[in-house]
């Protein structure tokens, strides 16, 4: 008799899992709502052959969960009989069929088969991945979002993937397009949905967004951060995670984070010696071990305010397949230093009339697709500094991001250009013209002409108050609860 090395769990027609009561027997069937129950029955499958006949036995693994007092070491075994469809099976214990006619019990003496006597054994790895799929949000190829509750186990061995359901009797119902790391289903980030085990019914991308900042230096920077995070919570309607790279401790940073976001905050400590280190900290996100489990990613300077729900932008970034940035029509690559012109001249590269981009807001479909861009930018900057200790006088990182992006052709400006507006204090952006984000730029000659003494933070604050007043005047809520393109799938009865 041969034994399969995998540990198997047994799913029922009801969309539940076989478990054991506190005394070890009899079997029960319980919901997977809160994950794999601690008392879930774990099985090993054993194959034997007699002539041309293949026999399969499902033996309950002893000690998983712990044996009840007095339970025999020899664990009970079911004879597994194919039920005619894929890996569907009847279970015999003695001469009768095991059945789950109602939730919570397993009868072991039903004489005739029916739908309640059919079961499916699934390997532990597959069940963990299915639970991960169920417990996260996924983006379809059309941009619709499968929210929490849209994926999950249904009756009849169906697993819903939002608009499409797969029959688990034919197999897992999916295949990873970017396979999970061994033993780590959290890294399952793209998958194809399969019907009947092989028919491709759609493609899903993990939608677990992360918006992150780099905040260092003067108190003014952190006051800008306060305004930006407030706008993200109130007008951006953001429900994902926030990450801040900083030289300040988390306790300090928490004072600038609104209550709506505080439970989703993480802080990455980065020690910096000068402005150069701080300017490039945003490209060290992958030094945070959890960064790879998020997608898409959006980096935002502290002087950017959100004025519309951010979810549509995040979905566009996820589907773009490229790094999304906003162009700077006034910044030609053969022009000012901050566009990267010195680098192109020193490298002997002609850029013609090509326009640069602003590095203050960058969207990434995933860290895996962005790591090369991060590494090239950091490497170019560090090596350039070795050969040219004086560096470039302004905008430490932006010349290098323009240089790397131009040579690697990794950019998409359409997505961010549609979402970003610029504000040159005291000439503020108009609340009625919202596109998603406003970047508050310093413009010294304009400020001097108008004798402006207010800080950038003051202008951000004034804009947020104008948004609040505009919403109050028209009785509008800044954050819709459920976009129309959301996919909700109710559990089958």
C-alpha cells in the first residue's frame, strides 16, 4: 500500500469541512468561515491495487487534533469510492455511506448514496490558498473588484471567484500565474480561474493596496503629512494600508495620523545622514519584508492632497503593467538639472524634446515588477556620487528616476496625468475641478509677487477646508460606500 505524503482535508457538499468533536469521534461538519477549524479532521490517503482494481483508503491522522483521552492509537479509516465526477468520492465506513444531511453532523449509516454522501479531499496547501483567495480582494481583467464576500465556498463544491465559479470536484479551480512561495499562500498574487479543471474563465490580480510616504526632517514636513493623510481618509475614502518610511519613531508619527488610518499604519525606520539619503528612501521599500505582499503600491510626497476616492486610481495602476507617474511639461530632459539633464549630458545621450516626470507621486503594479527600477535608481545614484561627489544641486532623486525610466521605457504617464493637478500658492486648485490629487508646488516668484507668508501646509489645510465647505454646500458625501463596478456574489443557499 502506498501513502501520499500530503495531508488532506475533506470538504462536504454543503461547503463545510469534516471535523471531530472534543471526544475525537464521531465526525462533524463545520463552517470554514473563520479558517480551518482547530479540530478539523486531517487525513492521509493510501492507495492499493488488486489486479486492475485500485483501492483508496482515507485514514484519519492520529493526534491532529490531539487524541482524546482513551482513544485508540489505530485511527479509523474510510474506504474511498469514486463518485463519478473528477475527485468526488463516497466514503464507506463499514457497509454504509457517510453523509452530511445537515450542518453540524456526519451520519455514518446511510444505506443509499445522494448528494449529501459526496465528499472531496483537498491537500492542505490547496485549502490554504483557497482561503487566502476568499479572504482578500481581487481585480478582474475588466477592472471590476471582487470584494470580501465575493469569493468563497458555496454548496455543491462550488468555489466562487466573483463573476465565475469553479467546481472543486474537477480540481482547485485556479492556477497561479505567479506561483505562491513555498508554504506561503500570501504570495499568490495572480491567478487564472479554471472551469472543469482546464477551461480558462478569467484572470484575477490580488488587490491589496499600499500607499506609502517618506517623511524626514523639519516639523513642516510632518504637518504636511498630517494634511495629506487627513485628505486620504476623508476624501480619498481609502480602506487599505498606510506605510511611512522615516527617521522618526512610530510613536512620534502616530500623532500625525487620523484615527481612521491608525490601525492600518506601519513604520519603516531608515537612518539617514543627509538630504541625499532621505530623498532616496522611497526606493528602499523592498527592505521592508512585508512589502511584497501588497499590490498595487502608490508612493506619495507629503505635499500631495487627495480630493476624490483613490480606489479607481489604484485599480488603474494595478492594470497598467507599468510605473505610473505624472509628466512635467515644463521639464524637458535636456533642460533643467532636476529633470536629469546633467546625467544625460555626461552619459552622451540625446533626449530631443522628451518630457520628464515628477517623482513625487509614483504608482507601481507590484513590488516584483518595480524592484529593478528601484535597484537601478539607487545604483546609478550611489555610483554617480562616487564619481561626482558634488552631486546635483536640486531634487536629489528626480534626475536619476528620469534617467533610469527614459532608458528602460518603464513609464505610463496617462494614468497619473488624469488624476494629478498642480497648485502654485497662493493660486489654489478649485474644489469643483477635482481629479483625484493636488500636488502643492513651491513657486517662489509667485509667492514673492503676492507677498505670501503662509507655509505649504497652510495652503493644503485651506484647500481641505474648501473641499469640506463645497461638500457641505451640496450635501454630498466625500466617500461613496460601494462603487458601481464592485462585484458582489451572495452565498448560495
